[in-house]
C-alpha cells in the first residue's frame, strides 16, 4: 500500500493503491466546505472510503477517468457507501458494461458495477465546495479516456488527474481494445502539454510528476 497526502492550494488530496494492479484511487476535498469527490475507485476502495471518513468529507461525485478494469472495480462499493452519481465519458461505456468480461481476461472474478448516472457533457465543471473539476477528453489509451483538471474557479493553478494517459516517465498502453498510439500522443501534446510546466500531474499508477518534467524527460515524448 502506498499513501501520499499532498496539499496544493490547501486542497485535500489522498491517494491509495493496493495489489494486484497498484492502481491509484483518489480522494479530493475542499478544506473549507469539506465537500469532495472520489476518482477511480478500484480494489483500494475500502482505503479510499477510510480517507473520506478521516477527513469528514461529503462526497458529491464518483468521477472515472476511464473504464478499464482496475479503475472501476470499486465503483459498486463506493456507490453503496456514498450514494452519489457516478460519471464517465460515454465512449467508454462499452468497457464499463463489460467489466466482468475484462476480469475474466485477467483470471479475476469481478462483480457487475452499477449503471453510470452521468455521462460527461462537455468540460463541466463539476463543483465540490470552492473547487471544481473540468473534464478534458484525452483518448488514445481508450476511446473515452479523460483527464480531470481540478482547481478553484478564477485561479490559474490546476492539478491534473490523468488516469492512464500519462505517467512519470511513461505513457499509457495502447494495445487494449480502443487504444491508438498516435491518438494518445496527440492527446498528451495538444491537451496536457497546454498546461503550465509547474502543473502537478497525478496518474493512475506510480508517483506524481509535473507537466514540465514530462516535457523535458519523458522518452516517449521527445
């Protein structure tokens, strides 16, 4: 298990990951209003819910960056505990509805997940307290992949939650159904690299990075 507690703009950010995929699930909260969101609850969902209780947050949404197996296996448990809308890009709904079959590909038994309540309609925003999440469509890893641009309205600083689009020193795989290498690179260069170099990036796996660091050092983006 890994845990990072980080503040940016005093925003509450908690990250949890467990085996077998060591996929990062996130809790983000407004330090003033104690409203928050959960991003990509997977096998670490019990730890994510513990973090929600630890910070005494009222969760407004469960937000999914995409619908690959490891990012959605905890949706049902999170929905039961929080009773809030689950949001996804419509282009990934075919993957979400096939989560049981995705599990079989890895020799895993996965429970069916509840229906999506909200398909992203444009860029949002989806508000929680003084903060909001803007949705940026970043296909390539999968057709409905999105990155969530989180910050205070009217302020320059943003924090990006990018799913499996970009990693510290790497990029998302494109050999799964709906993946496309050229589309992924275009999403990174045209969408993510439009943000300032000091923008902090939280990926679906691994440690945080920044846009500037990936521009300078990521071998896939030279």
